[in-house]
C-alpha cells in the first residue's frame, strides 16, 4: 500500500505542451522524446498521449523495446544508436531507426541481411564534441552506406549545445551553418531540441526533437515555463507524517545543521532522497503547503524531509505538501537546489506512485 507520496501526471498538460510544439514548428515532423521514462512521467503513457507525433525518440534499446511491447507502432529513433550488431538486427526487426555516430556503428550495418531493412541518421559533430562524425568525413560515410542494400539513409542530425544560452547566439548560428552544409539533396535534417524549437525557428528543418518542453519545464535559465506557455505535467507531493514543536535554539535533522531562530513547528514529510528528492537540497528550499509557501528545514533524509510550518494555520498530519508542480515550478526548485528541472524530474524513483489524471 502506498504511503501517500505520489507524482500526479496530467494528460491534459502533456497534450497542451505537445500542441505548443506544433504551434512553434508547424512545418516540421515531430520526434517526441520519451527517453528516461519520458523524463520520469512514464514512457508508455506519454507516448500514447503524444499520439499526433510522427515518431518517438529514446536513448536506449530497452526503451525502444518497452514501447514496442506496449503496442506502439510509430517509428522509434534510437538517439545514441546501438552498442552491438545483435541490437542493430533486432532494431531493424522492430522497425526502429538508428542514429549512427561512430565507425563501430557504421561497421555493424554490414551485418544486416537483405531481409533486415533499417533507416539510419548520421550524427554530425558541429561543435558539442559529444557524439558524431566530423563534417569532412561524411562523403566517405555516405559512400559506405550506399553500398549496403539493407540500409536507407534518412539524413543528418546534430545537437545544439547552447541554444538555451541567448547571450551567445553566435554558437548556435555557427552550428546551424555547418549542419546545413552537411545536408545533401534528397536527405532530411533534424537540428532542433526544445530550446531551439522555442527560440531558433531557423533550426526547425524537417524534424524537431522536443524533450523537456513536452513535460512543462523550461530549457532556459532566464525564461520560466509560464513565459513560454508551457504547463507542468508532474506534481510531486508527499504527506505530513509527524508534527513537533521545536524551541528556539534547538536543531533539526542529521548533522543538526538547521537551528530554530524562534519557537517553531516542524512537519516531517514522507519523501527523501530514495524517492528522488535531492539530499543536497539546502534548508530554505521552497515547498507548498495548504496554498502557502514554506521551506525545508535541515538535511534531507533517505525517506523523510522536514519543513518549517510555523506560519501555517491548522496544519495536520496527512496534509499534502507539494515539492513541485502546478503551484511551484520545478525549475524554481531546481535553481534553489543548484541543478536543473531535467534532473529533478528524471530522478523521481519508481517507489513514488504515479497517478494519471485528465
């Protein structure tokens, strides 16, 4: 039986955010990125909700298998490709498309039989230096692929590493210029992640790859989700399981790092770092309780977190506190903690019950 800690996922918010992608990139096909269990929201549920997507994008082969096992039939793009020839063969059998970003993956293609067809996309390194071929090597790679009867080349892909940093537009402009030169006639291209979709329409090309924006968080440090007309899809809440009075001068939690500056009331929540709420969240991290903003007090434990509720009237055991969601943006919480919304959403652990609402 659940202890009450839960992540409520809003289907309507997911649909709203997907429509926002369509509004921003109306001429582009959409790979809905559902990697990392759809950023913690449930890959299968999210993929079904993004039913108007032209395909799905995942990071691992197991993620692709999960979608196919759930009956999802649209194209699935393996963003990192595969790590062995056996997986490439199975990917072809499952109707997946694969990124090719290194010579080893290129060599795997020769092991496909004539009956195993697969579409591949060439990842081009335009400056991020994480994955991809150099632009100068593409002619030779295209020649190798042209000699393989089982392989269809879809086009070229790159990743914009600084599209979220609007103070340095020259980086995205340079990446786009190089990536555009890499596309040959008859090929398609995919350059745009969430930040590019929102602020760089010239990157939209044939396919866009929205990720974090689908889940209602912002890819920008200086623009909130509300600023870019997104709705939070996850609300993470936990119940109060204990209340206690703490006198001025008394301290709370492991290491006794928080000390009451006045007589206080401390509530203990049934959530901790084993649930994905970060241990390094400092005292003062915002939490919502009964419509009022409060703050964490002391170090986050494995299963529990304490909050100062001194100024909240009529607090009771069982009251639900919101760690982030429709009342408290995940990006704001992340900023206080010293991370990004992506990390908080993807770290919510399996023991937190997911509830889906419309």
